[in-house]
């Protein structure tokens, strides 16, 4: 019995636990090629899109440019919840599609390697995991937004597009989209927690949500109910689209509120699901 | 206070009952050999102890506290199925990441210590994906040992280890529990190896604990037998079969007589019948045979 008394059980505080997990996740992020590959993809895609729109067709005629302005590669001219052309679609929001796939791979490794078994044995609190993944994946997406910006501008300039823009709206649009990474990263973390046993399905689900296909259905409902289109801003995709080249400070505020709110919702739901389900 | 105390534990996967009213007691300082057939519920029970699967009913207490308690869980080391390493990183990096996760203050020193314990200090720089199966198992055990855990839950840790690796593991296990405070729950199908270190046993079948005993109790329960070799094995077996109730031929080619008898009596009996005994010895059945007998009884 004397031996029993000597045993001390105390778990680290929340801040220490989160710090430890973040340390591991950031180390993994920076020490695996995947992150750099996705950064490169985020830079190359906009450059390719803008350059390709200036290439001559089979008959040697120059194609009609998709954009009139470099910054349209970064954000749409106006909030286009339902897109009509590829140009409406091909802007920084595409980062949230690549980002979703990256999150699926990142979290997929946790499960396939057995890392989560080690982790959840010693860390009883599942919210630490949700928070750590959301933060690290949001950071990765923010970095991808920046490389997208660089690639898009470089491609646009090389393609000869105009640089004329309302600077404040542009900055707000870029900041808004970067901030939306928090909400998107939480959504993808949540999706991957639900679909942890099915790696392929989790990638497909991330792609599906990232493309914003669901918003088309919601937009139809909003129209039928005669609600203003800005109602769609309560969704991640809606707010991401809303951060465009006519943004104002209100847009940034909406982005912050929507992104943080969904991040909290997805983290709470993910924590509950993790707590009540088996770890494979 | 016991290290693990499980009462009436149950777990269903859909309509399949994986664990059913299981009771289990792992005393402090014990190396608890957890034995059972494939699909008997060992891994499910171990996962429930580690909090990886919610229980379907019953209670699990670790060192007197509920198994969901964060304080006690922080002191559980685990190796279940995979070591939890990232294959693209080195052994050292993987260990350091786990140390970071566990908030170990002097991480480098601790990692060096546990790598030495499992004799992996020379391979710390190897990428995990380049390690052999045995090395991966050792790294997995080293990971479980980080943070000075009070309870280790190891699922088939001896798989893939060579003879030297198994000896090292036996030494490591014995070393861990020598202070009488730490305990190990270890499941393995290598019963001969398990018998060399285990102080307690739990035998599970169809999700139920059918036997729990100490190593001493096992020793007492294991029947003695007389093993013989003769010039005419077939005739000797036939003759002995007529006189004794249980006579079997083992894998090594010896005839075993399990009844309460003496070597002298058998030699005399065979000699009277014109058979010369060339070799004779008395021995006890091991854990493996005890387990097989127990399973046969169940059938």
C-alpha cells in the first residue's frame, strides 16, 4: 500500500496539452513534402489558368480573355454565389478545394499510422485533437492563399492583364478569404473525423464541399423564399464568395464571424463524435 | 488497489457480442498475460481499457479511478496494432514527437533512455519505413514507455521479434514492474514466451473471462507427466494405453503418460512386457498445453 501512495497521477493543463499537440502537428506539416507540394499547386494553378486563357486556339486565334483584370484571378468582381463561367469560379476560393484534400491526407496519416491510438490513450480530451488539427490546417490553407496570390499575380501580369483595382476592397477580399481558412479547416477536420475509416470517401467529401456545389441548392431555396442573396453569407462558401473586389469592412466582419462560428460548431460536433465513437 | 479492475464489461459491434460480462483484475506490479483465440475479445478489451472504444456496459477502473479520468490516462502507455509512427520520419523524430505530445520536460534524455532500453539507440537515425518488423515493434514499445507510464497495454508486442528481441523484451518487462507499482497487460499468442515473464494470466473466450490465475496457480494446475522413448514406440504406446487413462505422443516423438504414476512403475511395466525403455523423464505441461486443454474442455 505504501507503493500506491507514491504514485502520482496528474495530466498536463489544457494549454500544455494543446501546445504539445500543435508542436507535433506543425513539425509534421513542415517536415513532410505534402505541404510544399500543395503550396506549389496553389501557386501553379492560378498562373496556369491565367496563362492558358491567353493562349491561341487550334486555328491560331487568340482566345477571348477570361479576365479583364489580374485581381479577378484572386477574387470575383462581385459576389457570385452561383457561377456561370469557369472564370467566375477560378479564384482564391479554389484554395479551399486543394486545402480540403490536403487535410484529408494529413488526418488520414494520423489514423493509418496508429498515431491516434497513442494520442487518444494518453489524451482523453478529444477537443485538443480537433483544435490542433483545425489550427494547423487553417495555417496551411492561409499559406496556400498567399502562394495562390503570388502565383495568380505573376500569371496575370505575364498574361498582360490590367492591375487596376480598388486597393482597399482587394485587401479586404484577400484578408477575408484568408480568414475563411479557419472555418474551412474546421469543416474538413470534422469531415475527416466522421469519415476516418474511409480515406477515399473523405477526400471525395472534402472536394465536394470545397467546390460549393451545395450552395447552388441553397441559393435556389433562398430565391424561392424571396430572401436576399446575402443570406447565403452565413455559409462558409457564401462568405468566401462574398469576399470579392467590391468588399467593404462589413464584408471582413462577416467573414470573421462566419468563419469563427462555423469553426466552433465543427469543433464541438467533431469532439462529440470522437468522444462517442471508436478509434480505429 | 489494483492497476486494472474491470467488472461486468460488455461491448457489442452491431449484433455481434465482442465482450460479454467480462471481469478482470490486474494487480499492481503484475505482468498480466492476456490470452485468447483470435476474435475472443482481447483487443477490444484492451482498446476499452485505453479509452479507444466506448464501453457497452460495466466499469473499468485504473488505479482506483474511472478509466475516462484524464490524469490516470496520461500515465498509460500503449502498443495496439501499429506503433503510431510516421513512416517518413526517423525513429528519433517519431520518438521526439511523442515526447512533445506527452509534455516530457527533458525529452531528449528520456528518448535516449527508452531507446537504450529496447536496444534501439543505434538505429535512432533510421527512417521508420526502413526499419525491419522487429525494429518497428521495439520502437512501438519504446513509444509506449515514454513518459514513465504506470500501466502498459501491449497487444501482441512479441510478434516479429527474433530470439534476441524476445529476450530483450522479457528483460524490459521485468525491469518495468520491479518497483511493484507499474503493471503490464500483454496479449500474445506466443505462450511459451509469455510464460517466461507473466506473473498473472487471464484467459478469455468468446468475450468472457474463463480463467484468471497467478503464475504460481498455473504451476500448481499444470499436470505432471512421464515422457518416455522406447525401442518399439507403437507397441509401448498400445500397452500403456491399456493400463493408463491418458497416453499421448508429443511432437518430439515421446510417449507421455499423464496419470499419477512414477517412472519406475512404467519402466517395470514395459520391461515385464519385453520393451526396453531408452529414455525417461518427468515434466509438467506448460502454459500452451494448459491453454489448449482448457479450450478443449470448453468445446
